[in-house]
C-alpha cells in the first residue's frame, strides 16, 4: 500500500506540474521529485520483501495493509509539509515579504 500511495501521489503531482504555468510559481517540481523518490524507495523495499517472502508477499493481512496505507499517507503528508516549508521560505510570489514589510501609516 505504501508503494501504491506514493505512486498515486507522484502521478498526480507530475500531472499538476506539467499543467502548471511556465513560470512554475508554486514550485511543483519539488513534491514531484519527493514523491517519485519515495516511490523508488518503496519499490526497492517491495523487491527485497518479495525476494524474502515469495508468493506470500501478495497475501498480506488486512491489518498489515492498513498499517502500510497509514505509513504511505504519512510519507505523502511529510512530503507536502517539506514542500510547503520550501515554498514559504522561497516565497516565489512575494506575498509573505509584502505582508511582513507592509508600511503602516
């Protein structure tokens, strides 16, 4: 489930990145790379787990699937938090800077 969660997040983010404007104001390439990296990590984990378990890999217990799904959602949430922090620091549209340094009369 972690593999599926991360690949769906990566695909959605990639589609949004390609459909975004040319200026890339929202820095959508960052979560795209984060989620594709997470997908590759979970893919490597799945390959090694399949090598260890064999056919049993395809028959997980429902509780294990639920735990893996929560772990996948947690990884996606962490990736989104990292993206938001980078977005707030870089402030590509200058909104935070203008709000903080607004001249008060």
